[in-house]
C-alpha cells in the first residue's frame, strides 16, 4: 500500500461527469515483419500479462479511507483482469488517421471505472497497411508525462525493468478498514512533522522573489483573469481527438535557425493556429491567451508513477499577425515564466496540496464545475514531452508512432500535446464536443503555421516526409 500524494489526489478530486482526468497514449504498431506469426488481442494480452512486473502502476487499485479521513491509497499488486482491461476494437474502412482519431475520441469520452485499476487498453485493428494501434487510457493520478514515458519505455523493453524471476507478479491481500484508519493516522502525524520544512520552502521562495532583480511574470500574479474565448465554456462529456505528424529534423532545424528551444517553437506554432481559430470562431484575436504548461521537477528514468510537475502559466501571443514576432514573444514569455517558477519554487503548490482535506477538495472542484463551468486560471493546456529516441517493440512488432494527450480541465475545451518519438514530432489535440466542429481544424492550422514560420524565416516550405507515419488526415 502507498498513499497518493496531494498532487496525485488533486487530479483525482478534479474529476466530474464532464471532466475526465485520464491521459491517452497511442502506439501504432507494424505487424508485417513477424514472419506470418499471429498477433491479435489474445497475444497482446499475453505480452502485457508477462510484463506486469515491469508495469507496476497497472496493478494499483484505488482504496478510499474510511470517512475520508485522509487521501486515498494505492493497493499495489492487486488482481488484474486482462479480459476487462484490454479490449478489441476494429476500425471502419479505410482505416486511416481520421478513422483512428474518431475512435480514440469515443474511447476518451467515458471515465475510468474506479472499481478497477485505473487504466484500459484498446487493441485496434483494421488500420491501413496491416498495422494495429494500441490505445492506452490511464488516469492522470497514476502518472504524469515523465512517468508515462518511462512506463511506456518499460513496456517496450527500452529501459531495463526488474528481473521477472525476482519480481513475479503476485496479488497482495486487500487491507482492512482498521489497517487503513491506522495508516491514515500515522501519515497525518508524519505530514504534520513536515509542516516546518514546507513553511521554510515557501519562505525561501518569497525571499528569492524579494531579492531578485527579475520581476515575476504578470501572468503568474493574476491567474484568475484569462481572456474570454471560444475555448472556454462549460464542457460536455463528449471528447473529439485529432493527430498530425511533422519531422523532428524539420523542427530542430527551425528552432536552431531562430535561436529558440523546441518548447518555444511548440508555443509559437500553437499561437499561430489558435489565432486562426480565434478569428474564425470569435471574430477577433486581440489579447494573448493564457496557457498552463506542465514542467516536471523529477526526471528520474526509473520513475513510472506519480505526479511531479507544476503547471506554469505562459502567455500565448495570438494578438500578433507576424509569425516571427509570435516566435519571439513566445520565447520571451517562456523564459519569464520559467524564471518566475524557479524563483517561487517549482514544488510550492505540490507541497501545499498535501494539506488539502479530501472532502473540502472534492466540494471545491464540484462547485467550480457547477458554478458556470468556466476556467478561472487559464485558457488551455499545452504540453511538450520528449519521448523515446529509439524504436520500441511489443511482442516483437515494431512501434512506428507514438501519440499522447492529457485531459481537458474544467472550463477549458482544448488540450494540445506534442510527443516526440525517434524522428517524429507528433501532435495530439483533444477537445470536448462543443468547442470546434472538427479538432482536425486545430492540427491542420498547426501544420500551416509551421510552414508559415519556416517561410518567414527563409527556410524551405517543403517539409520532410516521415516514412513510417500515417498519412495526414
């Protein structure tokens, strides 16, 4: 048994009937090189079953504490019903990117059942060129982006895991109510003992801010004023999904030429795409948007669960028509936001979240969702996660593409996530059912914006072809 951290629990408490707090990981797998060997859903279940000792979070069962006296716990090594968790799905013809994206939107539209470990996988056949897809739906309380990347690497044997002979998967017995209550009481005492360290951490951050010659990012000091936009409204429970791919070499060439980071370029590409959509849906784009950009403070390669990140608020300069000016402003906003985050202390919110009472947190999120459904913090989430740099295999089959996206948060109808994999720069977008007519409008606008940035920078607008990627929608 182990306790959810305060930050893990907040991601659990934030779930409502219209806010589903799961993430999606999608792997496209080429099975034509298996020498005629069958690889269907039963074979895939056997592969996952043989690797459960490496995929420990898949055996975590959520356990509530009596009277909600403390945060929930994970019961480790619980029974895992692979018939329930791994499900077959066949795409309609022609089995291209759009058909897969539509199916993933349907998968994302339902919450995970808390009576089971908080994950599902869909074994999707019917793709063009004889490929399959594996769509993993994992609750954010289980893992953040870094942990998910490590978990996926363990699953594809890209990182060494425990020796199976030393770590045979054996289910542990369920705890009794008395055991849960005693554990909660002891943890509360330990948590009280950590209050002085948390106060010192907070005070050190305040002192750094006072002594610094840099001013805090204004967006960090006024997080309750995101500008109104078509993105922000009460969410529906429906989810729609879209993907697109660029060559990582083109991205690196562009970022190097412009003297900005890849993350800066992600923000600038998003800014240009969102500007087009704001003009289309709102008729104006005269104010920068606020994005929450997750930044990890634990990059341990052996970490496969838990959440160790903070959402850093950054301005997205949609108000400027010049693509290179958007790149410059996105870079400046990112630098300022990172400096502000480091001054205050990246673990500040995470540490204090340990002291939020479960019942109070649940009531707070429920009221925020019911009041008017609008985000009081930011307009949207934008993430950039570096994935594996070498091709993985599952059951001997080559993984050709990986996509990932985080959840929508209350009142925010768009999440943009970029996940790089080997030589690919893969874009995923998730929306609810009321934000846009088609989420491919967003991915399409992002591809167009990248071309515009390269044109303005004097680079070739002929983009590299990614041999193993699906055709664009």
